[in-house]
C-alpha cells in the first residue's frame, strides 16, 4: 500500500514538474530562448558533424524537436499517472489526450505575452504530436508488459 501511495505521489509530482518546466521555457524572452537554441544547435553540430549539417543550418528544427521531446516526456508521464492511479477506462485515455492539447494550447498562449515570442497554432499541433508519441509509446509498452505477464502466469 505504501509503495503504491509513494508511486502515485511521485508520478503526480513528476507530471507537475514537467508542466512547470514547459511553461518556464515558454516564459523565457525571445532573446534568451534563441540563445539557448543556438547553443544547443552548436553542440549538436559538434556531435553530429557533417551528417546533419544541412538539418542544423539554423536552430528552427532544434526548437521544434525540443517541443516534440518536452511533450513526449509529458505524454509518458500522463500515461504513467493514468496507470499508477488505476484510471484505465477508455474515457481516461481520451481525457489524457485532451490534457495534452490543453497544455500545448496554454503553452502557446503564454508565448503570446512574452517579448520576442509568438504563439502559433502549428506549434500546438507539434506539441500535441510529441505528446501523442510519448503517450502511445508508454501505452504500447504497458500493453506489451501486461501481455507478457499474463503469458508467464499461464505457463
């Protein structure tokens, strides 16, 4: 019982922390955000070299991939919370997906009020696509794990 309670609290705190991280990044002025993106792009150029040089000509793709990655982590944490809190009915999965759209919309709305930033509908779609990838990746792993556990019990 205590282990289950601990996992529930931990998963909820990680989810809240991820949302705070996403919103904190959106509150960064355009100049700060651009400097971080350029630094990350330079770092990736050093690591990936010539292989990805065309892809890394500017930091646009790095920014979009950062959105996808942040929201994939959020999707994973949302699914973990659904599983840990034992709310695995179909409507909770739909609610989880709506949660992903909502956080993406709030994230882009925040950027409308930050100097040098802009909130765009296409970015909400990018955010949501990252969320869906993480959400369904975690769901598929969960289903695979449950199936393997059932197979072990039947043998």
